[in-house]
């Protein structure tokens, strides 16, 4: 199956009268509508991947953490592309993303242990209530 590349032409704010034509990488989900409508400084043009969201356990609208690939191909930064992390406002390298995933797995294991402790605590509290203590 062939996917037609998405190509966008934007007006450059740092070079009046000039435009920039960019082909999006296959992971980019941005429609670049803002850049097309208002123009953009070349260094600020950014491709954005889909967000991976870890939702709040309370079901709130705000996620606990959200990550996505971002790439500013004309940026002065040598760290692009990166994974952008919200709410930390951090940019991570591939090694840092793997380390973060390892920490999340360890945290999930800790949560599993905590749930066992919670079950035990609830059972003990229930037994004490039944015993009248």
C-alpha cells in the first residue's frame, strides 16, 4: 500500500516573500494549519507525532503524562528529533525514553505490590471490625 506524502508550503517570517516546502515524515500527525495560516520562522517549524497519554487514575481531563515525537528539521538544536514530555516540558533522547519506560515498568510493579498491601490492609480492617475491635 502506498501512502502519498503530505507536502506543505509555508510562508517564512524570517525571509519576507520566501516560502518553505516541507514533506512530513510518516509519523507526523500535524496538519501544519497554523504555520500555513500565519507563516513561521524556519527554526520553529515542527513536525509532531501522535500523543501517547497516560491518563489520570481519577479520570480527570488532564493526563498524568503525555509524550510525543517532535522534530524541528531547521532548528539550531542538535537534539532534534526528540520525545517531548508533558508536564515536565522535557525533551528526551532515545536512551532517555528507554530509561523512562524502565522506570514506568518498575513503578507499575510497585503499584501491583501496593495493591496487594491494600487488599491485606482492607481485609485486616474488615476482620477487626467483625471482631469488634
